[in-house]
């Protein structure tokens, strides 16, 4: 990635540190923060290419740290299969090269995620609904992932509604984000949009992302995660509005 300026490189590393910090405090948010900030600086497809290695490493760490990988896989595999299919289909948009469209879609995804998380009341999904609802949610999540590089809608609210124990919930989110990262990489590659010259910077960005996660975990007990997350969501909402408006001008 020889065409990257020092200032842009510093911005990329700072973004991944902040994204890791958010993930360390809240258990999620690294891809969303990274895509939101980087998508405002460079094209969404370039931002998605930079996201892949830090997202994969941090989410595999989160996935393997949990206690019930086998049980989580057995329960969520239909959703994960649908995530892969949806991402491969949705990646047509992010690979299209239409930066105005993908920026608008990315901004819209941030607005929907932030506003629904801030305003929506928690819901509970019955076990009987899971066999048909999990693949539907997985497919929709995959389409959003492929189109915008954001993994959270509607997967996160759905997984949170399943009544999982705290550690199982964190592991389930790690599984969903890991599968989404791999599927996005395959989708970008299948459409010839995987920017291999970004791999070095993407790999180096893992270091500030892990540093941010460590810092976030260290300060988690000293701050209110709820207040921190609320402020984080408000920032995402404003960023999404700015991106959506910019794409329309």
C-alpha cells in the first residue's frame, strides 16, 4: 500500500486503536467503528480490505475465549450458513465501485444500528421460532455485511434476544463476527475487489486493535459500560448521518 500517506496511516492505526478500545469495553463494535470512520476517509471497499485481518484476529480471540463453542455452533449454524450466502450476494454492491451508493448504505446501516440499539426495548425470541428465524436473520445480516462491511444488523439484536448466558452471548457474537469476516473476504475476492496491497497495513493494524482491546478491558471496571456504550452509539449515529448526507450532495 505504497500510496498511503503518513497522515492516513496514522489515522488508520488510531481508528483501530479506538475500535479495539470500544470492543474491549463493550465486547463488540470494532468492525462498526472501523468501517464508520475509515469509510468517511477512504472508499468503503478499501476500508473493508483494511478491516479483515484485525477483525478476524480479535473475533477469533473472542470466539475461542468462551466456554461453550460446541453448543453455540450447534444452535447457530443455520444462521451462520445463511450469513455466508447473504454476504456473498451482498458483496456485489461493495465491490461495484459506486462509492456514493456504498457510502450511503454504510451511513444508513450505522443510523439503523445506533438508533435501534438506543431506542428499542429488549425482546425475547422463543426457541420454537429459531429454526425459521435464524436463517432469515443470518441472510439479512449477510446482505448488509456484503453491502457495507458492517456485521451488526440485525445479527446483534437477534443474538441478544436469545436469552444466552453472558459468556455464551459474548462467544456467540464472536462466532457471528468471525464468520462474517471470512465471508466478506471471500465475497471481495470473488468479485475481484480484494485489495491485496492493503494486507500489510491490515496486518499491522492488528497491533493497535489489540492494544485498544487490552486498554478497554483494563478500564472496563472503572467506567460505566452502559454510559460508555450510549456515548459510542450517539457518535455512530452522528457519523452515519454525516455519511448519508455527504453521499446525497
